[in-house]
C-alpha cells in the first residue's frame, strides 16, 4: 500500500472516531448507561486533533463552505 494512501486513511479515521464517539455518548445518555470520564476526554481530544491538524478535515470543511456560499449567491 502506498504511504500517502495509508496516511489518508488514518486522517479519515481521525474524522470518524470523534463523530462516532459522539453518537455513542448520546446513546449512552438515552439508554441510561454509565458515561465514563475517559469517554469525554477521548472525544474532546479527538475533536481537538481533528480541528487543529487534520488536513482532510480542513479540505472537506473548505469545500463545504465554498459550496454553501456558491448556493447562497
């Protein structure tokens, strides 16, 4: 496997994990299960890393913003 492709997949997983953990968090709340503090810490860390250093997230965010601005004109 190409190294660039592997890094790309790692960045995609860096987007998927915090979002999935957010859904798990809310499902735990609605079902009355225990919410562990480590879940909240990992979720916050995942979002911070995703927003600060994930180039795939920034590319998708810019693409989404540009599409919205183009549709509003």
